């Protein structure tokens, strides 16, 4: 199983603790240490599972927007987006729980033209105010004559946003853009003329699910 490089240190620590507890349980013949070992092994397995980074394939094209995140569509709304798009936009919000893959992907082909990090709060990521108040990283992509924005938002448990993008980088649809650790949300801002394909309550798969069709 491929895992995200940002998770390697957490995986190593989890398994060192688990193996240490197993050794103590065996050498001391201790029921308590055996129970602790079982719990730590479960946690270590979950840490590997959390940082999994599977390959993804799906529909591609200049006029489709693929999901940047695994998760649950919790909001679809039209809003003002002043930071990069500078006009009205459709915002599709995807909430990732601790069991979802947390590697994020570029939704379209284009060029990274805008990066903005905002240090903020750690409200529950599914809340409406999280898009404005929480710690977040915004990536603006110019795709032909169109502008789109992807916003990684930290949540109640998530405390670390990692983003690989640099201004002038090529954004390749479906390729890895970053990761958020331990539960979070990703917002995608697309032109209001787009035809949205998903609904609130639908689950998405990063790099596979098509969120919307862009107007040609």
C-alpha cells in the first residue's frame, strides 16, 4: 500500500510504540501490557490506513472539474470570492472525516497563479464559518480563460495543512496537490456558469468524481 510521505514519521512512531508494548507484554507476562499492545497495534494499523495514498483515475478534460478530495459534499452555494476569482462563484464544500483518504488533488489543468495561507481557528470543518475563520491554504488556478480556487481548511482535529503548489507551477488534473492531517475540509470555487454534477450528501473520490462541467 502506498502511503503519503507526510505520514511516514507518524507510522514509524506508532509501530515503534506498538512493538515496544508487545515486547513488554511478552517479557513481563503482563495482561495489562498485552491489552496496551493490542490497543497500540490497532492504532498503528489505523495510522497506516489514514495516510494511504492510492493511485486514482477517472474522467479527464478541459471542461470538467474533478474532486480534489475524498469525502462528503456538505454544501453547494453561490458566494462572492474576492481573493482570486474576484466575482461570484459556486462553492462546493467537501468534508473529510478521519477515515477518508486525505491526499488532495488538482481539479483542473492549468497554472497556479495564487497562493494564500491564513492562520485561523480550528472550528468543526463542516460548519459554514469554517471557510472564513479556520486555518486554511488557498490555491488559485488559471485554466485557460477561467479561474478556479481550491481551499484546504483545517478542522477541529486537523492541525497541519501541507501544500506542494508554487506560483507558476503547472496544475495537472488529478495529480497530488497536498494533504491535510486528521479530518478537515476542501472547498472548490468554480465559475457560476458551471453545471454542477454532484449533490449535497453525495460522497466524492479525489481525482475520480466529476464535480461539475465548465462552460465551454
